[in-house]
C-alpha cells in the first residue's frame, strides 16, 4: 500500500490512534456592503407639497399686502375728496385773496327738482353770491332747454327779492348753447341777458305730454280696472280714454301757466321787448335775432361780461356742486330705478319747453 493512500476507517477505530486532520473549511467570501437606501418616493412628494404651500403662502401675503395698500390709498382719496366737497373748499382763492370779484353761478341741464337747475340748488347759491361783500355783480351762466315752471318760478321770485335787497349788485345772465322755455323764464328776471349770435333763445310756451294706451290695451285683451273716489280722480290716466272735459280742463291750466310765463317776460324785459304775434307762440330764435326782438341785450361771455361790464375780472364760482356720494351712486347706476319711477309719475306734469 502506498504511503499516500488514505487510511481506512476501520483501522482508525481499531488502533485508537489520533484522528486524521480535518480538511480546512474554505473561507466565506466577504459580503459586499449594502448601499444606503434611496429616500422613499413619499418623502419627495411631501417635501414638494410643503415647498409649494410655503411659496403660495408668501405669494398670497404679498398680494394681500399690495391690495391692502391699494384700498387704503383709495379710502384716503375718497375721504379727502369728500371733505373738500362738503366743506366747500375753494382751490382758487377766497374773498381775502381775490377782493373785488364777479360771482358766478352755473345752471346746466333741465330745470327740475334735482340737478343744477333745481331751486333748492340755485337759491342758496344766489344768496351766498349776493351776500358776499367781495362780489360786485352776479352772473348766471345758463345752458338749458327748459323744464319745470314751478322750479323756474321759485328761482325768479328769489332773484327779484335779492335784486331789491342788493340794488347795487346787478344780476346778469350769460347764455351758452340754449336758453329756452323754463330757462328763459329765469333769464327774464335778470338785469341784462347776454348771448352768442348762434345761441337758441325763446320758446315761450307750455306743454303737457303723455301717451294713451287705451287702444293698445284692447288689442292685447287686457282690461284696465281703475277704481276712484271722485269723478275726476282718474284724470290723465294713460290707460283710459281722454274725455273732452278733461282735455278742456288741461288746456285751461296750460293757458294759465302760459300767461304767468308771459307776465314774467313782460315784467322783466319791459320796454326793450318788441312784441310780435309769434313771440309767445313757443317758437325760438337765434341769439342774433333775439337781440333784435328785445329778448336779449347783447353778445357776451362770462369772461367778457366780467371784464368789460362788471370790470372785475376775478371770477368766483358760487355754484352748489353735487356731493361725492350722489356722483358715485349715479356713476354706478344706483339711481336708475328711481329715475324710471320718477319719469313715469311725472310724465303728465306741465313743462316749460
């Protein structure tokens, strides 16, 4: 047996000799290091959401800050304008700085219970202009197609009273584009009337207009149910037929108001008036023709009258201007509904046009 032959197992057990060497265990290969785990996808999503939330909050805060500054500025501006309006602040000067001056009052638009042609607006301005110790004359600058005989009559009555109370202060009227009907009713109460050669002047007459819907109601099959206590309470109802009695009554009322108008013109113009059959018929004329007829006195503007007639070139505006709240409401149409109702109710009022 060769020496290199491994011993048999029987021999090992029998002889009791030492055990043969145990073959070495092959080394275990090293375990490669585990790379760090990548952050979970959920972590990236949460961080992105937080970033967006922070940026959105900052953006919202900046936007809110800008809007806050804007609204504060607007509020401050409104307060300043309101104070200037209601305190009647004069930006051009005062009696102390201007001294002798021509008082100016503007009347623009229809002569009615609201607006610059209302008696409640014109009369306080007249009183303020006449009572001011610095004013040497009062000029009414008028541009109106006419309107209410009641408003015009109240203004003329106050003009007469002030002219009597302040005999040294003349009252002039300067016509712009048009001075017709109720406007001329007012102008006739002044000392002198100045026009442009192309101005429209006159229309000395009265009208009452409206619509009759009685026939239309029958055609559409609608029955008008009008209950009254008083024989004439439904007078001028647009949905009822106009009777001859009511027509005659309305005409007599218009004739009466027309005569009041004529009396004011004759009283105010006096001998300067060159009456013709058509003068009080409701016609109107150019400024040049109105001078020939005695309805006006001469050509002139506010500046030329203040400079050449009054000889006080400094002009102070005494017009009572509309307040800020009213202008804002009208701007946004808040008065639209009230205006529609007013038009429907007042459509049958006598009007100087």
